[in-house]
């Protein structure tokens, strides 16, 4: 594995930057380690750094005034946070929160360095906006799902995506409701129906897929 001073090579867009720009990123950035479960950023706070994830997963979720939550996207190793990018560009505060789902290691580039590079380096600017446009497309898919797709279809799809190789998902009804942006009761009712059909088996803090074929067939029904 590369040493911290080579972290830019983990990001295809950054690895193609001019040598002097790479050097600036490497010399001005600092490595941070965040324990699992930590809120990395939250509403009302302004970003001080651009974060580039080297290890782990960060869940970005929106919380409404009434306390409802929905997962917007996840940041994986080798990705940057588009919400942080947006807030840095607009000099705005975060409107969502980022939670470390696993232990996280990231490279933090100070706001001043980010501002200078966006202004002066076309290749860095291209990297920032390419990542930005990709994530905006993902967010439109989330909006489409929430607004137009049936809950049973979305739940089946989510269960398949979250299940491990053995078909087990370590989760609760509340956690799934956050993933889907709906009420816990809605998820509970739908899981009961899936269990009645013999598609899943519910346990304490876990769900086991018993009939992945039927769940996949439902998930592919985008009606």
C-alpha cells in the first residue's frame, strides 16, 4: 500500500495533475483518522478542509426538522465528498451530516489550498466538477426512487445491496427506514410481508435473505 505522501495516486483525477499541483496537495494536506460512529460534519458547520477518503466508508444523510432521516449517498475509499465541495465553493454551511460507518482515514486539504487550486489549476477544477456531476446524477436517482418507486420494490433492492455473501444484513427496521427515507412502521410492515412469503427471516438486529431470486425479481420491477 502507498505511503501517506503518495495518497493522490489513489484518485485517478488527481494522479493526472501537474507535478507542482500534486506537490502542493501533498505538502499542505494532513492525514486524519476518525473512529467508527463519529459525526465528521453536520448542519450549521462550515467545512474547513476538503476531504479525500483513503480508507473506510462515510454515510451522508439528511435529517428533517421533524427528525426523519434519509441516506443521500456513501463516500468510499478513493472518493471525495461532493457536499463538502459544494459548501466550499458556495462558502456555505453543511445541510446534512456525515457519519463514519467504519474507521476512516482521509487526507484533509485546507480550504485556502482548495480555493487556490480551483482558481488556478484547470486540471484540479476538472477533477472537482467531474466528481460533482457524477454525484449530482446519483442524487437525482435517489429523488426518483423516493418520489416515484414503490416501497416494496425499493426495500427488496436495498436488502439485496446490503446483504453479505451469506445473505445476512446486520441492521434494524429503524436503520432501514433511514436508508429508504420512510417511516419505521412502513419498513416493518413490508418486512413482515416478505417474511410471510418466505423471502426473508427476521432476527434480532439482522435479516437473512431466504429467496434472493424472488427479491431480485421484485427489485427489477421498476413500477
